[in-house]
C-alpha cells in the first residue's frame, strides 16, 4: 500500500494524499488536502482498484476530475456534455 500511496502522491501533486484502510471488505480511503491542509476530496475505493494498473489510472483520472469540480474549475454538467459528445462520436463511427 506504501507504493500505491507514493504513486498517488506523485500523480496528484501538489495535493497531499493520504491512503488509509477503511471498511471490512478491504476498502481504502483516499484523502486529498490542499496546501493549507483543507480536505479537497475524500473518497473510498476497493483495494483491487488501487492494485490494478488500469483501474489505478481510472482512479487518478476520477480524482483529478473531482478536484476540478471541488475547486469550481469544472462544472458537473460540462462533464456530462463531454461524455454525451464522446458517445455520439462512438455511435457515429460504428455506422
């Protein structure tokens, strides 16, 4: 878990990342704090998500998105619009 914590710390710099066990089924709590120590994001993940490289990439991408939303730099409706546009392109390319 120490190496995962270091990887998350590098990927999510400049935020301070804390990784702690949480729950009876092996969940892990990931907490991101800003420079003044305020919690910006606090989420719980299944430990398998953090152990698999592909899933860990998705976790980091999700945490980046959550930080942008928490700091008001990205609105949730923008994310929904981007997802819809990507789905429309995928459907169009299949036809």
